[in-house]
């Protein structure tokens, strides 16, 4: 069965009939390297794939693409057929491979639109990737008709369970239930079965948050970008959480709410600020080290940030008594705020203007910068001679 969703006419357009195998079953089974372009090559690979793995739904998808191509050709439509694939593990790298193969196909056959043939929702995740390069004219989804019997139901269930062992599905389908079972057994051995529901709820909530906000991919990307930044950010987050918890917990002991709300707020500020700023300093320091190792010229921003933290701490200390008594002396607070703003402004101007001054001096051909560069240039010319 084929479901067709049309979005625009194919008349007078160069049409690419495209089948996408997101987990690269075709390449894994047949050993053929994608992309596949042209009817003969797609047909030979589809036949080999059908012989080696007749139960795979991707077989039906490729043959459905061939049927669509033949139908277009019989109607006189200028068309081509191609098969592209991702990676077995799925994820971002698979999407990048699909994009690269699509660009390769479009380099061979610059299509005006694509008819996308799919065997399910997993492969259709590639539609936004395709649309970023060429319009999708229609989507054809292939459903395999099955005889309804008990034996075939068991066979189909076995195939689905086998599919769950693939890397892109196993983490959720097998990993999370495994964590649930392990947590239940541990709680049983500790005679804490009363907390099973709470524990499983926390685990399920954490998994949903991580997957919902794509936090796992973000962490992998941050680690690839700079391990120093990631580690410093994690340490800083832990320190900041401890700082806030400690400040609130100790303030509750010494101040009664809501009668002493002002005292409570003041105590929270004074008992949180030191540890909180240490956490922020760890984060900024991590970025500073990473920029230094990358030889980033904008490292001065982190330097200014660390200097600013010193004045922020003093300003918070000065504002704490003002919260308790609004009539308290404002002079220390205003002095430190003004001094901090002045020093940070001077540092920003110093760091940002120095490279510009050097460039202007260099362009003018005067000063120590130009002489040193001329001397270096002369030495290089002498070495060449």
C-alpha cells in the first residue's frame, strides 16, 4: 500500500525520486556504497538486498521508488532515481551523511523537486534535510500488507524485538527499562520498596528531560567543542546549586518567615554570594583557559569578567544592610558600583583599542611595530637571496 501526499505539480520539472535509508541497512547487508544513482544501479542493488534480507521494509521502499520512477518515465516526465543512506547508529552524524550524499546526487542530477519514498516515520525524519537543498514535491509512504494469523504475529513481534537491539533504538527501548529493573532490585535488597514509585518517577522524568531538550546531543557537542569548557561548566553548576541551597537553608534557621522577610533576603545574599561567585569564577576561568589554548584574541572578555566579579561581591555585601534598613548609608554601595564600572570600562577600552592602535601604526609605517616588521622582512629577503 502506498500513501501519497502531493504538494506541487511535477509538470516541466526535473524530478528526483529519492529513497532514504536512515540506518543504512542497504549498505550493511549488501556492502554497496551509497549514494546509488540511476535505475540500473538501484534495481541491481535492490534485487541483491531483497535476496539477502527479504523481510526488511527498506526493500519495499526501494522497489516502490522504482515503480514511481517507471510511472513518471512512462508519462514523459524527466526524472531520475537515487538511494541515499545514513549511518547505523543514527543521530547527527547520520543526518550529516544523508546531507552529503544528497548534495552529491544533486551534483550529478540537479533536480527541481523530489518525490520522497519512505517506509516509515524514521526515514521521514530526513525530509527537513532534503528540503534544505531541494523542494519536496510529494511524499510516498509504503505499508506492507500482512496476512493476519497468530504465527505471523509472533514472527512480526520477533522482528520488532530484533529491531529494538539496533543502536538508535536500544538506548530507550532496552536501556531505560534496564535501569528501572536494576533500581527496583537495589531498592528491594535495601528494604526500600516503598520508594520504588518515587525512584522510577525520577528516572523517567530525567530521561524525558534529557531527550526532550536534546541535552545528550548538546553535551556531546560541548565535549567535542571544548572539554575544558564543559567540565568547568558542570563544576560551576554544582558549586552554584550548593551555594544557593546553603544560603537559603542557613537563612531559614536564623530568620522567621514571613515576619523577617527582609532579614531573610539579606542573609541569603551574604551567605550565598561567596560560594556562588566561586562557581561563576570557575566557569569563566574555564572559558579563559580554553580561549588561551585556542589563541583566541577575545580572551580579554574573561579577564574583565573575573575583575567584575570582585566588585559584584562587594556590592552585594554593601546592599545587604540596605535591604534590612532602607535608611542605611548608600555611600559604600555607590562608591564600589562606580569604581567597578570605571575599572571595567577602562579595561574594555584598553583591550579593545590596543589592537586598533597597532593596526593604525602598522598602516602608517611608523613606530616600533613597523620597524620590527621591516627588519623581519629584510631578514627574510636576505635569507631568500
